């Protein structure tokens, strides 16, 4: 028997992830923050040492974030 409740919960989680991805991909329309640049060396998974984050589309500033842990999965 199919557990529809569990399936609905799983689908809801997926929809929330896609909603977040969509909002950040369309930052100029949604007003959310987005990654506006990368710098430094990339590790074996392709993650850069630094990323620049703009708080909103059209903002005149950004924040720089540094990777502190090695992601090796």
C-alpha cells in the first residue's frame, strides 16, 4: 500500500527547494540575495575559496564569504 502522507511530505520538501532555487535565480524580480562572484582556488568538488553575495538586485554593495571547512563528499 502506498503511504500518500509520506509522499506528500516528500513532494512538499522538493517544491520548497525548487521555490528557493527559482527565487534566487530570478533575484532581479524577487528581491532576494544572490551569489554575484567567486574567487580563490577551487577544491576537488569545484567549490571556490570565496563567494561574493549581493543582498538584493541593484544594491551597491556585497559581502564576501570564505569557506572554512573542506567539503570532501
